[in-house]
C-alpha cells in the first residue's frame, strides 16, 4: 500500500515486462557506431519507434563540442522535425563519454574572436548577427511543436546548458554534472542560459550562484532544484526512461500534446490573463478534433488513450 | 534546542492544547452529512468560525466531478464571498473519498462536444464563449481578495488541478495525488493549469512532464516541487492545519491581508518595477489604517496581532 | 568515487588548505569591534580583500533594526560601490546576534505614522514619496552591477526579507530563520518582498503562506524552497563560504560577471525573446574585451580564469 | 475627374437616392418622444433596422447627465447586446439639445463624496470598488464585439469623453464641442479618458493640453486631431451618416466584422508580434466560415458583400 | 521670406537643377519594360543608384495581385537585401496602372479555401501555418534594417495595405486610394493591417472606420491622417521624390540610419523606459564608429553629411 | 455665431483685456538680460507668477547649445521643481534668436568622442553610463509631476527635439522649425527622440522620414502632425499663450493636475486594462481631497475652479 514508487523503479519494471521490444529500442537508441547521419556531420538521427526521433550529438572524439557545422545543422534538423508529421516526440542525447563539453573553443576563437569590420561599430554589427544566429540554434527547439526530452550523462557544460534549457523535459544520470561555464571564458552567456534558466529553476539564488561562479552542479542538486525532473542510475536506464516518456507523449493525441507545448511556452512569457485568452482562442478550433471524442471514449472505457490511433498532424 | 519542528507536529501540539474548540471546529469542517447547501447543488458552505468560510465540493457520489451546475455555482459563491465583510479567509476541500475527479466527462460530452453553429467559425465562436465562462469559474478564486486555502485528499484530477492552482495556499494529505489529465482526453488544458502551473511550481521540466504525459504526482513530489506547501498524515490533520492557517489569516488586519493577496497576484503578472510602483500607490492610502497602529502596538507589547480587533473591510 | 561533496565540506577543505589567508580574512570579515564606519552610523564597511567589499549592518545593540539613517546610508553606500572600479563583489552581513530585526518600529511610528498634509490626498501623496524612497534603499542593490552575496544568521525579519530578496546570492546559517512580518504590523509589504519573493522562490504556495500568515521559516525550508542556495553550520563557516563565493566572482572577468548580473535581472522582468535580443545587443560590444582572449587562453591551458588579471571596469 | 467627395456629400447623395427608407429610418432614430425604454430610465433603445440597435442617452431634461441608474443600465444594456445575435452594429447618440453634460454632479456628491468606512484605508477600499464599477460602465462598450458608432452633437463633457473614447467610430456635428472636464472638479479622470485618449488621438501635446486645462475643443479640431473621423452639418445629417456606416457594417459578414473589432482592440494593447500571433490563432478557425466563400463570390461577381446573407453569430 | 516650401516644390526644384542625372534615374526607376527580374516572376529588381534598390511589384496585367509566387519571392528578396552591404535604402512601387489590387482572389481560393486535414483541428493547424507564412512576407520588410520607402499610385487594396504599413515611409500620388478590403471578403485582416495600422495612423476612429466598413480613403485623407507623409501630383513626381528621399538616406552613415530604423521599431513595441535602455545598450558600441567623426566634421564644416564616404555595413 | 475662435485670437483678446498684468508678466518672462541664474550657467530661472516657474535655456551666444554644464543643471533644476510645493506649472523656452541648436558639438567631441577604457568593452561600458546620464537630463522633465509647457521659436535641433518630446505641451512660433539631426552626425538619436516621438506624433511615416533623413519640419507641419498643439505669430504672443496655459494649470487643484500628468504618462506605457487599474488605485485616496468639494462647489456655482484656493501639494 505504498502509494508511490520512484520513476526509476517503475521504468525497471517496464523494462522487465517488455524485455524484447523496449530493450532493443534502447539498444538502438544507444548505438552510435554508425557515426553522424549524412548530410549531418555532428548529429546522428534515428527512429527508435515510428513516431519518436532520436537526435544524438555525435562528435564523441571531441566530447560533442559545438563547432560551426553544429550550429547550422541543429537548425536544419529541427526545422525538418517541425514539418515531419510522423515525428511526435524527440529525444536528444550525446554520444560517447559525456553529453557535451559546450562550445568548441578553438572553433570559436577562429570564428567569433576574428571579427571583421572597418570600425568598432561594424565589428559589433557583425557580432550581433552571429549571436542572433547562434541563439536561433537553440530557439528552434522551442519553436518545434513536438516535445523534446533531453537525456544528459557525464557532463553538460557551457552552451550545453543553454541548449538543455530550451528543451521541454530534462533527465540525467547520477554521474551527470552541469556547469554554466561562460563567465569562465570572459563573457555573459548569450545563447539562452541567462534568459531561460531563471524561468526553469525555482531558486533565483542558485541560478545566480551558478551563473556568476561557474561552479559545477551535480545530479542531486539538479534534481532538488528542479533543473531535471528525474535522475537515473546510468545511461541505459536513462535512455529507457527517456524513450518511455517520449512513448507516453507520442502515443497521445498530437493535437493535445503539441497544443500543450505551445501554450506552456506562451504562458511563460505572458501574464495569466493573456495566457487564458490565448488558449481560449487556440482551443475554439482545437476542441473540434476527433481526437477528443476518441480519447474521451478511451477514458470512459477505462483504457489508456494510447490504445487509440490519432491522425497525423 | 532543535530550532524547527515540522508544521505537522506544531499542529498536533495546537490540537492538543486547544482540544475542545479546534477539534469541534475540525469536526464541523469535515462533516458533510447535510449535503450541498441550497441554493447550491454541488457546494456545501459553512462557517467553522465567524470569519472563516468553508467551501466544500459536494457531489461525493460522483467523486465531486464538475458538472454544469458546478461551473456557475462557483462563480456565484466566490462573488458573494468577495462582498461578504464577515468572511476573511476561505478553506476549500472535497467531500467523500477524494478531492475531485475533475470535469464530469458525460456532462462535458453532452455540452462541449455538442456545439451549435452554422459553420466551423460559428461553432468556434460558441466554444470560445464556453471556455471563457469555464475559465471564469476558477478566476473568481483569484479575484476574491480573501485568501483561499485549499486542502486536497485522495485524488485531484484534470480540472481539479486547474482549480487548485488558482487558490493561494495548497495543502494535501499523504495519500493525495495529482494528475494534469487533459492531454489524456485529447485537449490542451484550457481552464488555467497551463497558464498558472508554471508560475506555481519551480521546476519547468516537471511542469512539462506532468502536462505532456499526464502521469500522476504523489504527495511527496508535490511537496518537494512546491505545488503544496505542507503534507499532512490524514484528512483530519489536514483540515485542522487548514483551519489553523485560515485562522492565522483571519485574525490579522484584513487591510494587510487582502492587500497582500492582491499585490502578490499583481507581482506575478508584472515586472518588479511595475510591482513596486503599484504597491506604493496602493499603500499611500492603505497605510492610513488604524490597523497599523493597533498592530504596531501589539508588536511593541510583544503580543500577537490576533489579540487586536480590526474593523470589517 | 562519490561524485559530489556538499558545498560545506568543500569549504571546510578550502579552509584547511589555506588556513592562514582565508581564516584571517574571515576573522576580519567577522570583526565588528570598530563600530559603524564614518560617515555611516548604521553600516560598517571594510575590504576583506582588494576587490571584495564587506557591508555590515551595524546597529547590534538594536538588533540591526532599520532606522531613518539606515534608509539613506544604504543608498549612498551602494551608489558608491557601483562607481568604485576596485570593488568587484559585495558581501552583506549583520553584526551581533542576528542579521536584522527589520524596520525600527519606534522610528517608523515617529516617521511614517506621523504623516503631514492638509487632507487625505496630500497625506497619501507624502506617503507615496516616502515609500518610493524606502524602496530605493533596496533597489540600489539590484542596480549595483557588482554581485551581492548576503550572509544571514540568527533572524531576518520584515524589511530584512525585502532586503535579501534584492541581493543576488543568499546564504544562511543553520540557526537562521526568516519572517515576512509586515502583515503582523498591519500592512502589505511595500519595499520589495511581495514583488521579488515570488520570482526568487519556486513555490508560490509557500510564498503566499509566508506572506499571509507571517510564520517563521527555518534554514532547512529556506534551502529546500530555494530562498537560500547554501546552509552553513555556523556564522564563521558561512562567512568563509560567502568570502569564497565572493572571491570566485571577484577573480573572474568583471566584464563577464557584471554583464551576467545585469542580464539575469533583465531576463527576470522580460520575455525570453526580449531577453535574447537584449543580450545580443549587449554582447555585440562586450565580446570585444581582452578578457575573452585571456580567459579562453586560461581555459585552453586548463588553468583557472582567476590566474589571469583583468583590467578594472 | 475630382477623385474624391466628402463623406458628407456622399451621404447627402445616398439620402437623395433612397429618400423613403433612409429618411424614415433617420426619423425613427432621432425621435425620442417615447422617453426611456423600460426597464431603463436613462436609455432609449430602438431598432432602426433589423440588425442595428440604437442606444440613446435619454435624460434630456438633465442634459443626459449620468446618474446612478445610468451607470448600471449601460452595463445591462451592452451585456445584452453582446449576446443578441440579431444585433450587428450599435449607434449611440444623445436625446435633446446636447450629447451629455457628463457626470451628474449632485448625484456624485451624494454618492462618491459620502464614502463609508471606519478609517481612511477602508474608505479608500470602498472608493476603489466604486471606481472599478464606474469603469466597467464604459469598458462593456469595448467588450461588446459589435462595433459601436457614436454620434455627438452639442456638448460632450467630462464622463462623456470617457464614454466616447471606448466607442469604435466617432462622428460629430459642426456645433459639437468636447471637454475633458475632470480637472475642473478636482480629480484626475478615472473612467477611461486618460487611459484611452492617448491611444485615440495622434497628438500627445493636444491630449495633455485638453486633460490639463479642461479647455473646450470644437468640431474642426476634433476632426483634424483624429478624435472624430467625420463632421456633419447638423444632427439629422449625422444620424443619417451614423446609420449608413452602421448599415455598411451590419450588412457584412459578422464573423469578419466582429473579429476585426476584437483584433483591433487586442493590437492596441500588445506588440505587433503578439498581435500577429493572436490573429493567426484566431483566424485558423474563423477562415473556415461560409461567409468567406459567399463574400469572395460576391467580389468575383463585382457585387457588394452586402448582397449576400450571412448566418447569425 | 516664406520659410517653408512644400516638399513637392522642393523636389521639382531639385529635378530642374539636376535634370540629367535624376531624371534619368527616375526614368530607369519607372521603366518596367523588361518584366520581372529572374528568378522572380512577380518582382522587378533594379539599382537606380549604387546604394538604392528598387523593388517593383511586377504583374501589371493582373494589377499586381499577390499570388503564391509573390508570397515567397518577397521573403527571398528582402532577406537578400538585408544581407547586401551595397544596398542602403529600398524603394518599393508597383508597375502598371495601380500599386496593387491585393491578394489574388482566385489563387487564394485554390489555396487557402482548399484546406487539408482529417478534422477541423488539423485543418485549423494547417491554416495557422499558412497565415504565419503570409505574415512573414511583410514582416521581412520590417526585419530588413535598410529603410524602405513605398510609393503608391492608383490603388492599394487589401493585402496592399497590410504591406505598406510594414514599410517605413509612405508616399502616394494625388490619384491614389487605399482600401482595407478584407472585411469585404469575409475575414478579419490577418497579415498586418489590424496590428500595424493603429500604430501608423493617429486617429483610432478612422482606423476602425476603414477596417470595419472597407470604404476607400483617398490621397488627401491619407495625408491628413498621417498614413502617407507626402502626396505628389503624379507618378513621375512621386518616383523622383521617393528616389530623393532614398538618396538622402543612402548618403548618410549606414550605422546611424539602420540603427535609427531598428530603434524606431523597437520603441513602437516597448515602453519608453525599455526603449531608452535598449538604445543605450545599442549605442554603447555604435557610437564607436568612424562615421560619427566624419559626420561631425562635416557638420562643423557646414557641409552635408552626404559629402563624406562611409564604409559598408 | 462662429462657434470657435483660434487660440491665438483668444489670447490676443486676453492680452487686450488684461493689458497690465499679463503683458508685464510676458515682459518678465521674455527678459533675459540678467543672464543665467546662479548657480546655473546655462539656465535662467524666474517666477512670472507665484506658482509658475520659467526655465529659460540661456546660452544665447552659443545658440543655447547643450554643453556638459547643461546636462547636469537640468537634473538639479527639475529635481528641485519636483519638490517645490509653490511651483505648480513650468514654462520652458530659449533665450536669444532660437530655442536651441541642440548638443554642443565641440563639447561632445571632447567628451563622448574621447572615451576611456582599456578595451572596447570597457569603452562601451563607459559610453553606456554617459548615455544613461544624458537620458536622465530629459527624463527628469517627465518625472517632475508639475506639467511642463515648452515654447519653441526659431530652431529646435537635434537634442532639442529629444528634450521637447519629454515635455507635456508643445507650442511654437510661426517661424519655428524642427530637425531630428542625429543621423546627420552619424548616430541613432539616443536621448529620447526615437523612443518618444512615435508616441507623440500620429503619423509613423512622418516620424520615420524625419528621423531617417534629418529634414527640417516647419511650424505648419508641426501643427498638422500634432507635434505642437498651437502655433503663434511671434515669440511675444507665444509666451503670452504659454503663460496663459500655465496659468490655467496652476490655478486648478494640484491634486487633480499632477495626478493627471502622472496617469497620462502611465497610460502611454501600459495597456488600457493596466492603466484603468492603476488610476483606480491612485484615486482611491486622491478622491479624498478637499479640492474635489471646493471644485465641485465652484462648478455648481458656475464659477471657474480657479476662483478657489487649493492647499499646496
């Protein structure tokens, strides 16, 4: 009569009950032997199930450091996912020993630190364009209406934190650590951490401490502070958990799921009154979906909504 | 010399110290033998003390599911409480085995799913009006200047979560669980959860997970995530706790208390600079209350502010 | 192979490793024998290190209660710190047995409660001017671009909470407690708590409970709720921790550090989209700092950024 | 080959061409022999055509001064119009010699100037509730999705200006004058003028001058400043013009017309980016109206959209 | 000693003074014999001078109606202009007898009115994507930092008004008329007019009248209402005027000019306080341009800033 | 029976009727023989009447160009006026041949163009501080609750336009011209014009044209565009007009007048809903003024409110 088990134990049970299918799926999700998926050079894209896309940061020999190719490949990748009606949920993870070491410093020094322009104003103008382009790399994650689950192991440093704060659900392994590194390389973080982290974590004191001192935060504090919503023993368990969450999402009505993501992000940036008006305007058409009837019938029949089939969106 | 005891133990002590009065009050607050209070059919209204109103969801045979009557009775009830100078704090709870199963699905299918209108635009127009009306059912809780303490036991599902996020202070029992259920019935939650939950809970990752997967959250996680501020062993203890908190509030200056509620809600929707300007404009008159002198005297006399009597508001 | 030690143990280790320097610094930071620093009568200002300023509330015989002098001295003090290029981080603490008892009630009654003006409107006009002036006392902390670490021991009551919510990083001792006291003296808190606390703590239910009931919150709950980011065993350990954090900040690029503070506060008050545009505009010049090259070199050399020397700002 | 005639001449032509129908309609619209329409005591309601409602301020013997009855009758009236599917446009005018003298001063002195409450804070609390209620009297005009054309003759003073700034289209006679009178009776206008006039008129200098000096503005300046969009020679011509404009509106698709009003008001209060997102969300359902096909066919057939019949909304 | 001549007369004088160069330029700007410029099928692009780009709507046989090709070609065109350092100002005009008849109704009926999707929600989803794409067609004009002067002759109908409100400076001929046509085809305008027109014109009454009745507005009213800032006798004079204005802009510092455009648009969407902070952050780098010294020298030498040469941006 | 005379003729009549007093007052207001008023070096301060302060830009030999002294003297001056209960309205004008030539270019080149700092980031940091300080010079005009009438003759160039857009009521002579000059000296205007002008003038096209081309605008266009609300034949008439308007303001209830200014500025920066809430909160105390009863009595007695005496504020 213990009313609650940890998510981790629940997942283990799921894995035991469905050893064949899910463990194979996890195995596929974790295999990165094939290298990056052309035309990408820094990302490996796969489909663990028909409706889940797995995006793997894939420069393991460079600790998945983000180079020039990465910044544009992410945009291409997520713009395609946004348009792909088969894809209903996305899982992001990193290949190799850790999630990501953040920006590729050598690449950046050849890039950002070699600005062009005839005077300071023109150099500044060019820098702003570059920063806006880098920001877009992670904003596409938010603009993609399919929910994005990010699974972090090992280390998540610098621009990695900018990236994961733009994802919807954050999971990590027990050995993961996080570092808002930018102040250590002499700049205020400008691709999302300073803007999103205060709206992601409940403790402003902690946000400030992390951003001002660049200290590491380990998995337990990431969980208690709310940066991640679950911690797993190891990467295999985390990938199983990520796929299970993605499966829960992908099996439900895409009208409901994607509308939920869009309205959650809207609510973050607006007053409650504006948010209520927006969703009422949104739902005046979205409630006219057949999914509502299908789902309601499943509920009345005490079945999971995942037992129903929903049209593509 | 342990500087801190849990709220629960403090309350137990209070109950021991004042066994007669408070336990009778709790008994009254928990008794729902009389059914709904006319003219209401879904709410039982009582006055555990002169200045505390208890609003009980009271369709226990239907697990307090929210039907058409409920949506309008809530508006009537809270509009009256807003105008009632005797009422200084409100406690909301549910009769029977659980807090609420959320929207009454059969009622909704006969209602929302049978829209009228000559074309899609006109059906949509009608749906928006219905959604706005449903939103108002919970917004009246926020618009009521009297603080609202909600006490949740058993289950709080779907529209129940929309409702409690509009209350000011959330308490629950150890056996309570919460479920943002809307995605399971094929829609994005549109009566408050998506708008208010991100401003109520500190972990955006958890908010997203709850809203996108409809998984249950149990009392411990509700406490650690900040959805509730206290967990109690059982309903009796919780009702005692709710009444004690409501009593703390009702005994203080209503000018101070209701001004505090209004300004907290204002601050949530505005920048710090706007919030500071607003309260300065607010308090330029509100500081001219006799309550300030009475309360300050109590403080100088090292007495509780509750030992003073404050005029009605 | 335990991947994480508590901040407290790390600090103890630091203290062991650098017994001479840091313990002397801590000793200096805790000594308040000299009284307030002229021209101040309520503040003692010192420089534990060249780039850290220590601002100590210093009316220990009055439990650091905030009187008329205090309200204006804080403004003078922080305006000077804002302009002082030597100062790169600020530590705030309280002399004597506790952090602060909040507003000096006798002083306030002679001041705010004796308003002047020929009619209610004119009295109100004068009160608004006073409130705006009092608000400025704490807003200067936010306007100061140098990060402010506040170290709280004993008690932090009323206006003390208004004050610490305007600081960047909050630490406390195990015996600290916090009380949003204003409702007890008959007013809605109007110098910052109601505006900033909801953006500082992740649980709106807890914020409401604290502000509406004036109950005490102890160190453990302050930590779990996110009000403070670290708890220390005693004041000595806390001061060592505060100085260590301030030292981490002061040793890094001031361009990076102060830009980070300014953008974090900006982000709190704006949408993510506005925040991203603002920092891109900010960094188009700030990335053209030599600190970036120095820091990046340190990173490539696997050294701490604190091993480099950065120009004044 | 003069490409443009004044609206006035066009209207005269219309009146000549359709002497029977329109002149009778105008006659009906201007007749106020029957007094106020029960249950109203200050308003006379009529239907010049099936889809146009005429709301006439009707206390001519008191120069249509706004008394206690008026403040609540307006709310009842416009809430009913909002729900009435027959009504597609509203014309507001004043009976007797002038549009309105504004607030009924004797009524106000017995009402607002006799506040109740045990201290200043409680009196203030009561005053705020009254002001909010008065504000609602004019905000219902904006909340009503049917466009409201206001036709002003003679004088429009004080609260009259608050009222007309909440209407959608403003017309006046050559002998009309306008006066933001509130500063003359010792208060800052608090039922809409100060909030809406700066968003209604293009010259902030003029807005300030009018509001700070209470000087009269005559019809020509009202036209050149943009307060009114047309000036007519006399009341008869104006009423014909108002009815013609209302007829243009009422004959078009109500989905298009009412969506236009709602989005224009939304745009006034939001950024362009927010406004664009809102209308895209709005129109994703509203474009699915049969009115679009009907109207487009009329356009392709080079006919007026008014030749088609649109379903009620 | 008449201190002011009309812009038109000034321009005539300019044309007389520089008959060779400017009249040839105007001739080039008005010639559209070559048809659309590949790869475009609806736009003719030319360079009347090195730094001015002329974008001509070029489907004269279809009255420059906006078809599917147009919606995407505009985006391509303005994105290229944004990146082209030679281009410092843009002139937009229409080929043939009129500026534009607005959306191509047949094209729209085959496009928007034939939506795809399995249920109303999915059709709505697709419609929103289309609307957002159409909105982008005109938003690119605003996002392009080069000022855009639009020159309107003949008629500007429906989507044409949406388009010109996104341009920076509006000019028209004496025979031009404007029509917010959307309500006539059964929809609320959703590609910019309702959002931008209220911020472009000073009379909200006029904006509402135009949008709700779809009446035509002629050149004189367009000028007096502020929709256009100048009216010219005929197209030749207008093109000369447009080129002269574009030349004034293109000859000045691009750092100053493009910073001015960006900050004017920012100011429209933000409070004055936010706007002041933004430009201070903007100019802290932009003032470090050599253009400032060059321009200041020109000013001290009493020469035109156009006598100096500024680097590309 | 001509219902309206121009403001100019009315003023002439006033001057005829009260030749003694007003013409002497005008004479005093126009005399600038005494030079700047110590301790000011760029401003001459006088009191034409007890409750009106005249602030004259007074460097006529330098065409009232704004030098370093000016930037700080304005702040001192207006901060004092804000606190001075005798002062109820302010008139600003320029001594000598013209209003102001704008920033003192030589002074600026020695000041802004000689920035200090070890790298671009530090120079930028210093520049931002300077810009913010310059912005404050004009923002104090807005923050001063006493209405400010500005009277412009001759020329108003560059920073002069930034200045007058921060004033409340703008008047000019027939020979006045205005020039948004900044783009001519290579920068985007950063002390207020770009932020305030779009909210001051009704034609965005004109605002853009003025700011992007730096062309002169003469008095007639300034009047028709709404930049000024009145044009006078010469400086003497304008000063009489300015003093008459200031007198109208100064003679009314300061509670009403200053509340009106504050709420007009608030409304400009907020939504209508926020503005209505703010003034309701404002007026809940301000209606409790004796001025209301005095003014209402004057109104009932058909007397001017200026016949009553109001307490200082």
